[in-house]
């Protein structure tokens, strides 16, 4: 199930959402070499979040396989900055494009509900909450975590509380065929959240390369934080203009 648009117009120009997308793409090109090695692996080693390194559970000098014969070397000083930098790194083209598409579909309306400044803070806090959850659930893990998914999950959690009945247009894949379906946001995003919980239960150690607990925690952070970050004036203006939301 893949969302391709929603029936939810905006009043504000989503400059922060567009800026975040641009920053992720620039990072992918400038720091990650558009996915080419050895730049990709080097960027993940240097700026990705490694729970065991962050918490000192891995001995300095420990080598962590990073693919294509490369290895990350654990440093002696905790790399706290990686909790932020990891949000802007990606592991491949599909990872980047999928995340940026979800951010565009859901981010513009969440930004519309809280304004530009609040949305920046909200996005970063959700991303940090997601990173913290992954570190807590796997404190000795040597696997680097990268991607904007945790922060975007927070955006999705906010969206489902703000606009539960808005129709989200999704592609449903049936083997080699697909169909287009319109679902209320609560159904589409609720289904997505249940998939994250199921994935975490079946692969608790992050097997398969997906940080399910980070996704789930980001989503819950978005649910918890939206009452603090939404701007009642912007929401009232939206409700006067767009009665269906």
C-alpha cells in the first residue's frame, strides 16, 4: 500500500517541508556521493547512528562491517551528533525517494497546522525520539541507523490526529497488478503503524535492515506532541476555508 496523494489542500506554502526534502537530497549528493562507494559507506560510518558506539557498549577500535569490504571503526568518544546527522542520511535511492515522497504527502499539511518554525522543531524532536527508541531497544547494536523515517513517522502520527477523515489515495499492489483506492487517513496510517509493530515483533533485532521500533516510536511521538505544537489559529483558519477537514 503506497500513498500517492491526499485530498487535503494547504493554505501556507510548505517551505520547511520543501527545505527538508532539498536538504536530504543535497546530503545524498554532497556527503553520500549519490550512493556510490566508497563515499556511501564512509558517510554512514562517520555520520550514522551506531547504538553500541553511542552508549560505549563497543570497545574503541572495534571494526563493524559496512559492505563492499569496508568497515566502520568505533571511536573512543561518543558520537552524540549522529542522533541528528543520521536523520539526513540514506542507504540507497529507493530509501531516499520513498522517504521524501511520504514527507511530501503528509508533511505539507502538518506544517500547515503549526506554522514553519514549530514544524522544524517538531520534526527534529520526533526524529530524536525515534533514534532514542532504537538505541534503547538495541543498546549494544553495531548496526548503523540512517534515514528520515523516524521523523517522518512523527509527521504521520500528527497527521492522523489532525486529519483522520481526509481521504488518502493509495496504490494497492496485487502481484503484477495494482489498484487505486481512497482510504480515510486513520485507516491507511493505522494499518501502517500496525505493520511497524508486527515487523518489530518478528524482527526485534532489526533483522532485514528496517528500524521498526524507531518508526513506531516516531509515530507515537507525533501523536503525543501534536497537541503542543499545533497552532489553534491556523487550524481555525483551515476549518473556515476547508470545511471537509
